[in-house]
C-alpha cells in the first residue's frame, strides 16, 4: 500500500509540473506573439500615388532616414519590457500552482488517510476470512480422514468375526499396521480369546506395532499385561511373538512390570522350546542393560550436582 501511495504522489507531482510548464510556455508564446505584433513599424519610403499632373522629382518631399542605433534601442527597450512581464507572469503562475498544490494536499490528506485505513481494514478482514476458510478446509479434511479410518476399522471389525481364518488374519494384520490406537482393544481381545493360533500370533505382533510408538501409559500397560499373559499361551509361536513384543518395549526404554520380568525368567529357565528360551534370555539381557544404563546416568547426575 505504501508503494501505491508513493506512485500516486509521484504521478500527481509530474502532472502538476507538466501543467505548469504547458501554461508557462503558452503564456510566453502569447506574450512574444503580442510583443512582435505590436512592435513599432519600420520606417519606409512614401507611397507613390499616381497623379494626373506630373510633378518634378526634385519638388517631391524626401523621407528623413531613422538611424540604426535608434531602431535597436527601441527594440531593446520593448523586449526588456516584454521579458519583465513574462517573468512576472511565470512567477505568479508558479506561486499560484504551489498554493493550489499545498491546499489540495492539505485538504486531501485526511480523506486519503481514511481511505488507506479503510483499505488496510478490508485487507485484514479478507486475510482473517481466508484463514478461517483454510481452517475450515483443514477441519473438513480431518473429519473426512477420521470418517474414513472409522469406516475401515468397522469393516475390519466385521471381518474379525468371519469364520474364514485367512479373512480374520488379514483383518488383524491391517489393524496392527493402521496406527490406530483404538484397535488395541480389539487385538487384546483376539489375543486372549481367539481359537486360531495364527490369529493370536498376529494379534501379538499387531500390539507390538501399535504400542512401539508413543502410546498413552494406561493403554501401554494394558498391552504389556496382555502380552505377559500371552507368554503362557500353549502355542510356542504366540509365546515367541509376545516375548519379542516385550523385548521391543524394553529397547524403547519402557520399564516392564515385575510380573513381566519374572515371567521372562521362568521362560528362560523352563520353556521347552529353544527359540522361546533364547528370546527370553535376550529380553532379560536388554532389561539388565537398561537398568544399568539408568543407574549409571543417575550416578553421573548426582556426582555433577
């Protein structure tokens, strides 16, 4: 807006100067024309008129010649007067234009400022309206996205009740990879109650995926408790998936409850499957490293204090 105002002022100044120059040129041209028009006529010889009676040449009156210095002196005085008049008129016109310009600027300052303030207010309102439109569009996108997730989740929930094993496994895999925290309750329920070994194992893996990210403490503890219970599952595949999920939480610096740690010790000693034993030992080793690291950091912090 400032640049627009500056452009308008510059255009107005240029137009004012142009008008002044045109007026001055017109006045000068008019005065010069008048000065030349009313110059005293140059002396000339007498006009010969025919006469019926011829007169001797010697008897006719002879004109008196005007000296050149007198002619130049008269011209100089005349043009001096014309120049004085022209300069006076130019000064008067310039002064009048300056007064008119100052008066016009003074009278138009308040309207221009009010118009500028009005334009600024309108631009601010337009900006606020555009921001509201953008916020509404973003909100609409969020609502649409949430609605889409809800419909997909409801579709997968319906598929979880399918008698077809492959359909249920595919639904569990989709929920586990959906990054939808509301799917935790469905996976927990499947891990505890589903009769199919593959469904329970996929549910444990899905909990591992969902809870590995930053989840709320109560939801995280619910998942850890369910996975701890799953370590007692008769299927070695389910037990292995549950142990690996707990190990993932430990690597993410999550403090496991005492019951989960005790259960891992029991599996490391008494489980019949070697893979389960190795997984439990690895998880216990990670727990030990995590606790030692926490203890060392606390000691360093106390020493620095």
